[in-house]
């Protein structure tokens, strides 16, 4: 897999399309931090880290990330748009003056900065730029 973040976003999009309750992904720090931002912004219900025992090697234990998806009262998903911006083949960086505005500041963009993963609104307050990971609303 060349882009695990794009894979995570695609699994979330596909799960929302078929109204799944939750998805389980292989764990990584960046996926966990992206999911934490989704949870903090109210786009997913909750996230959990699960310890899973390997089927082949009984002594090996792996972490997996469970994301419980959120739906509105009319059974519409809380996330309507999810797009990967910076890709391994074409990285997209912005400075503090050119931070993205997603849906006229109703949506969020996740920015990878020297302070870690933060939203575009937090980056504007701190006055820093970075790599644009994805846009969501």
C-alpha cells in the first residue's frame, strides 16, 4: 500500500455510502491523529484502539483503529465530503497566508505542521503553514 491515509479516507467514504456503523483499520500514529481530529470536530462518534491477536502467530498482538461513524437524525452521514489533497506523488504545502478555506470555513482542512496535525482554523490562529493532508465537510 503506497498511501495508507488515502486508504483510510476511502474506507470511511465507502462505509458511509453503505451506512456502516463502524470500520476497523490497521493502526498508525497519523491515522490515529486524523481520527482524533474527526472526533474532536464532531464528524465521528468515537475512536478506539483495539488489541488484536494474530491468527498465524499466536504470540503477536497488533493494534487496530476502530472508528464509529456518526449519522444525523435523518440517517444522513455527518461527513458529506472527504478528499485527500497532498499525495505521495504530489505534495501540497501552504504557508500561513495561503491556508485553505473549505466550504467558506464551514468545513475543515487537516494540516501537518511542526506542531503536529491540526485544522486549518488552528493553523491560522497559530500563524503557521504546512502540508495539507485532506479536506472534509
